[in-house]
């Protein structure tokens, strides 16, 4: 959200958000049926720009896999769960794929949707945020966390939805 707020404040003619790793944040409580609902709302607003995938058969996909492998080799005690999951999806792996002990005790759901970028107009996305303006004067991550938690305490969240299929 801090990156979104910072980019939203920039005076440049075109700003795009490209989001990769659909489904990775389920562990943190992200409801992905609601993510799809929000993408549909952005489409209605004319702000959804489309999707494209990372394929291991492309130069970009191969370089991505190499970069993830390099990062994991350099930091073997703390590999990125997000990038490891996306790389597994790019390789065609599926389900509860293990690549680090950091996910011990949880069940992963690596799947092809993790290798798809969803692109939206950044300013339109920022305008849909109900608390982005509250982050303006924050400096430290604990301040950001406090602002978001205070906002959550003020609202009644939408009940989580399950994928219907």
C-alpha cells in the first residue's frame, strides 16, 4: 500500500500496477474471490488493462526462474515464499509444493494462476482504496500497520467468499 500511495502521488502521465502471484497471500487472509470481484469492478470502471502470463518457454520466464534460483542460493535460510511459489507455478508444479521449511505446518496451493500478471490503472486502483489517504504522513512500517489496523477496526469487513467451483 505504501508503494501504491507513493506512485499515486507521482505526476506522470501513465501509471500501471501489474500484480503477480495470485493466491499466494491466502495465508495472510486475502480472499481471492474478492480480488476477482475487485478486478471486475475495475473492469467496469475501465481500469482493468488485462492479464498476461510468465512462461518458462520465454526468455523473460527463463530469466525469472534463474533470478529466483539465484536469490534462493544466496539466501538459503530465508527464501522468498512468494517468488518460490510463483517459480513453482511457472515450472508447472501444482498443489502443496515444498521448497522451504518456512512454510512448514501450512498447506500451499501452487497453481497456474500464480504465474499470471493482472494489470490495472494505478490511479484508478488508488481511488478505490478507502484508507490510502491516511498513509500520507506515515514514515515507519509500524505506523502503516497501525493506520491499516485502525481502519479495519472502523469497518465491518465483507464476509469472505469461496470460489464457487
